[in-house]
C-alpha cells in the first residue's frame, strides 16, 4: 500500500507530558488531549481522497457468495430432534435456542417466548492505535461478512470470538489478535466488557479494547487494514452502512464532552459527583422495579414461533425476526466454505436519541430498558429503539414513548440521521435509521419514570464502567464522534 502523496504536515510535537492523572470519568488528561487532536487535526497518514479510493476498491471487489437455504439443509449444523434447537456439530460457536420470559413491573406483567442466540463466550472487539507523527491513528480493516448490506464494512482491527482465537473452527488465527491477548497494562487505553443486543443474545458480552502500540511496532499492515485518524473516521461514520457495528461500539468510548459551539465543559467536582450519584440511584431504582424471569427452552416448545414454508424459523404474525440458513463461500476467510444460521429482520428499525443543552453541556434522554438477554436486566438505552412493524396493530405491545416523533416528521429538529448496519456475522442485511433530535428550548417533556436526562459526562462514566450502556445506545453515541 502506498502512502498518499499529499497530506497536511504533521503538527509540532510537544515536550513529554507529565505523569498521567487517571480520571474516573474517562481517559487521563494526556490521552484526552491526544484524542481531541486526532479528532480535529487535518493531518493524516493518508489523504481523504486516498481513503475514499481505498474503500471504493474494496466495495467493488466482494469475495463472499451468499445463498439463503432452509435451516435443515445447513452443513455441520443440525436441528436437534428433541428440542428443535439449532446447534453446530462441534458444540462450539453458538446455539439458537428458545427462551420463555415473564416481565413483571408495578404496571403489570408481560409474557412471551422467542428464539435467542446462546453464545456463552466472551469475544474480543479490539482496535489498535498508534502515534504517527504525533497524531493518534486507529487501525481498521475492510472486512466482509455474510450478513453485510455493503459487501465490506470498516471493522475493528480484531473481531474474534473465543472459538475464533482458540481455532475451534479449524482455521487460522485472526490477523493481529496477538496484540489483544494479555497486553501490557500500560498499552491498554480502554478494555471493558460491553453487552451485545439483549433482545436477541442471551447473556452475551464482548470485551471492547483499544490497545496502543509503540511507535516502532507494526510499521507495515496487511493489505486489508488501514490507519485512520478520528477526524477521518468521524467523516466516514456519516456514510450509510459503512462503519461496522462492533467498530461503533468501541468508538463510543472516545466521544468526549463538548459544550455549546464545541466548547469544552468543566463542571465542578461537587456538581459532577452529586449528579452522578443521583443518576446511579435512579438506575438502581429502575433495576429494582423490573423483574424478568427467563427460562431456556427448546425451539419446538415455543407457542408464538414455528418453521415456516421456506424452512425458516419465524414468528406466526411475521413480526420481530426470522432465523434463516445461509451457505457462504469465500475467497479470503479462515474457512473458505461454510453454512450457518443467521437472524433476518423484516424491516428497517429506528434508533433515536433526543438531546438538549443544559448548563453548557449536552444531555441525552435515555431510558432504563429491560431486556431478556441482559444479566442485569436493565441497561441504559437510547431514547428509542424499535422496529415500527412490531408495534403497529399489535394489541400486546403499546407503542414506545416518542414513537411518532422518531418514526416520522415529528416536532423536534433533526440534528443528524443516517443508516447504520447491524453486524453481519449474526444478522442478515439489517440496518437501522439512526436519528438524533434536538429538544427546543422551553419545551418541557413529561417523562415516564424509566426515562431520565443524562449528561455527556455521566454517559462517559457509564461507558468506562462497562456493561451499563446497551449496544443500541453505544451505536448512536458513536455518531457524535
């Protein structure tokens, strides 16, 4: 790969920083300054035009061939005769099982059953970062997955399940995974367990990691990898379905507080602590008020789901999602040919975030959302996350709060919106409209008790705490990078 000929000159290097002071609300001061520089400087190893051409080249040369097939025709996967569950012959990877759920609150009780992905492994979602001429660059890869809408998305440096990096599939190790296996502590900028989609994964978490390399390490990258600054990534995330969901999950941790007109905010320590304590108590109150009993059961016991005429496992009313089978052939993956089950959504979903500015700092309207696949039951979610067809004409499920404002031309100005794809290893050609709205000054919303305004400083704390902010919230927060 050739370096771009014309790139802005690198910023002048500053004298060595003093010893780092750790901030429990996020990164230390030195790292924060370096993140801001990578987000704002025009300097980059590769010019923006070069990056666009590099991406276009990968999009124009897909290497996967996908064929939808009945679940019963998958190779090395079987539908167990006793339970109906879908399992790999090796017992590894993941299982599609059934779950029966009962959700009790003070408002009443809701019962349902559904298929769910049971994958009791902690995977690695990791991005390598390196100073290049004094500016942090982040290593992303052009990776194709069978469920991608675009053939290629910009994925993390490493995206590996435990089965992948222990070679349960019989293939080779994922490239560069060695940097994420027991890295030295001083190289770890970020390493936190974060939950996956609690509506479709059962108790699933992955470790989101950002590992910093020394200047002399990894001078040459394999051809499908590229070094990008945060400014370049921020621009690319505005393009539909280009930045991978796992990349967005990690990038959410890098969104730093900016006040009105981009000014930094510095609330007093007393105000920060008091506000955070109040939010933590509200979240605990919500967790105490939600009781979900989830029981693993066989798929063949589910009352609301069955095998349809195409050999897919579907909801009887066509809602929520289907479990389908696919055959995949590949020219560049660890395993060249495979079959697998994958979840297919019937329509585009909506992930929405309502924002306002209070005392010079952005605040987000977030909900304490209970989901059957969360170990803690309740996590912080965006203002809305829904698929419209699941609620229209559904007597069992009431429409979510602010449904109309986010699903159509509502009363709040749109700050930003575009389509972002779900990860293509478990979800088939799934995309969600990410819509960020601004609450006008003087408008006072009457909030249900499960909703709360949370400052950007507090959001950053919960991101760095881990397993508190759900995958949909991390996805849309990353759009503010």
